[in-house]
C-alpha cells in the first residue's frame, strides 16, 4: 500500500509512475475521497469537542432551564455525530478499498517496457551443456522410465496434474532438502514450516487480494485460502507487530506446496510438468530496514543463484521491466534456467523488493530505539528455488545418450552410492 501522504502531496508524480506500469489506478478518486474524509473527520472532531464543553458546563449548571436547554443541545449534537460518523464509515470503506487497488511504484532503475518481451537479460552463468546426441525432453524420459505418470495424475485430479514415481519422486525430495540445507546452513536463513492455508487478511497483506482472487483456491465455508507461495504465511507471521531494530534483518526459508489457478491456453505447455495448479517451492523471505532493502535484494538473488551454480545448471538473470512487474514489487529480477530438451529458458525464481508496500498493508513496523516512533519495515522475497522447473532442468541437462539421468554432484549426498537416477 502506498503512503496516502505521497498521493496527497505528489498526486501527479504518483500518476506518472503508475503510467509506467501500463495499468490504471483510481488516484484522482482516492485524492478526492481523502479530501472528503478529512473534512468529515474535522466536522466530527469539532462536534465531539463541542459536546465535551457542553457536558462540562452541564455538570456545573444550577439553572434548571439552562440545564435542560444544554441537554437538548447535547442530544442534537449526538444525532449529528451519529449521522456524520455513518457517512464517514461509508467514505472510509470505499477509500480503503480503492487504496488496495493501487500498485507499488517502480524503482527508478527499473526499465520501462510494456510486457515481458521487453525484459532485459543482464547476465548469463554456466555454459550450456554440449551433447553428442539430440537431447530429449523430461516428459519423454519420465514416461519411458515410468517415473512420471500423467494418466493417473489426470484420473485422480484432472488436467495439469501428474504423479512423480520412484526415482523422480526421490529426486524432487532430494532437491527440496538440498535447497533448504544450503539456505539454512550456509546462507543464514531460519527454516520455517508454515500452514498451507491462510486467512484472507494474509493475502491482503502481501497483495494477492483483492486483485488476484480469481487465481487463488479457497474454501468458501471457512474463508480459508490455499497458499500461492510461502511468501504469504511467512510475511504475515509479523502482521500487526512492532519489531525491535536488533531483530532485523529477518531471513526465513520455507518449503510449501503452492496452489494457483493457472490461466493456460489450450495446447500451450500441455506436455510435461512445466505448468500446473499445484507445485512445490522453497521460498526466501526477508524483513529488513528500508534503507537496506536494495542491497538485500542482490544478496537474495545471489543466494538463489548459488543453488543453480552448485547444480552446475546454465542460467541467466533477467531484469524485469515496468509492464511485467508484479502488483506489489518495486523492482524484480527473474532467474531463468536453461532446459535443452524443450529448448526453453524457464523461470525458477522471481526476486522482488517491495520496499514498505507490503508492510503498510500488513502493518509490520519496527523501532530503531526503544523510544523511537515505529516505522514500516521493508519486505523482500524470492524463490530459492521453484520446482518442478528445477527438476526439468536437472533431468534434461544431466541426461545421457542411453536415456539415463546422472545425479548432480551436489545431490549425491542424498542418493548414497547411486550414480544415475
């Protein structure tokens, strides 16, 4: 959420920055409602003060006629206050709803572009692997070895679901453990195992609601929502809290399953495990002082890339343009790994700096000193990394001419003496 003072004092600046995102937001309406809201608050406060003065006079009044007159006046003021407060409640409800529709503003370093076609690859890491044969796809390998069962996945859950069996199930478990172990023991994150369902306030806090309700799964009876990412429960662990300065920075790593209503075109990415309504992910979340947010973003990116470097997977870092920024992000970089079988760069992490945007929505504050005024913290998150695309990259990059898959050196600790999957 943006600071209303920014809209109040620099409305045109805010509108110009939002225009860079190639979307619309009700800034003029918010500005007008804020004026009306403040005027109503002024009226109500004046009426309350007038009532307070009259109440003090009533307590001392001896003349019965004057006393009765002042009591009648207090009664009229109470009715006026009730009327104005009812009007104010409606205004504030609309004001708060509209404020939730306003996206974060981009950092000045974010390139201006309309959509993902204008994102900028900024660097490449690890050479693409050379094969003496034409590399095949992960789904062909998986089906041939009966390690991926698409038919039974569809039978029990529908399209875009699959079952990992035998060595591929073990591989996925090994990759999750490897990522968590690396982030916890070497990168300094605290491991969290959060609930996979959250209340509505959590999704409002991180910016998924109200804008992206159609992309989320929920239970209408309990109004509980399945997490689209661990970012949601982890960030909201600190909702409505005031942290001490010495508690920052907070680094958390968490594994969860993730649930999203992927809006997929018929026939697009219909083969394989690239897209689905359920997938696993290890998420990295940071809560830091605002002045440290950008430096922490690049540390987060390095932590996510370290996983791919240890797996010796070719990947690239992509700077996201304004038109492809997420609703809550002020700056974002994607990490894409190369899969030679399907010949694609696959996004395995989006690393985002939200500045104070999420913290304002979730009311996460900190104090620099015991007697300091609370300030909003900054939040960041990024995948560290997302499955199953890491699985695709491992299977396709480590395949052999005879149809086997070599175990990456970094994962051998989870497979004992095995050399191949």
